[in-house]
């Protein structure tokens, strides 16, 4: 009987330590580190040709579009600074923000992002 009380006490103590550690105010990540857990590795890093749902989730987190959805689902500018729609609703014109750059895999600046890049992507 005494042994079961000690085991129960030890279990409660371990649980309490775990809860306190989880509630710690110190963060081990910096402001520029992002992490997420996915079910599998992507089969390709080409977001245009990828068809698997898990891969799409990984790849779209690394791509900026002309617009994005805010937390309420409204479209807001991302790479586009502003946009307009023709009266007939068939032509959309986007103004690209200045200073948006392409970078190499080593993090070196490669070129300016242009409207032609989005036309090519479409």
C-alpha cells in the first residue's frame, strides 16, 4: 500500500514538472524562426507541378502571391501594392510593390520581382 502511494506521488510530481515546463515564458526560437510539423516530406519543391495535399501545404508557406487572405478571409495585398478591375470585369491590373527581390538558395539577392514573373507563373 505504501509503495502505491509513493508511485502516485511521483507520478503527480512528474506531471506537475511537465506542466510547469510547458508554461515556461522563455522561448527557444528567435523572431525569424518558423517551424511546423507535416506528415511526410514533399515529393518535389516545384509548387506548380505538385499535386499532393501535404506537399502543397509545405510549398505554399514559402511562396508569396499578389494577394493573400487576412484572418477574416478578406483579400489583402501581398506582393501587389494595389490593383484595379476593368468595368467589364475581365481585366485585372496589379501594381507590384517596389523592392521585392528574388533570392538564390544561398540567400543572395538575385533580381527584382516583376509583373512578367507572375504572367509566366500563370
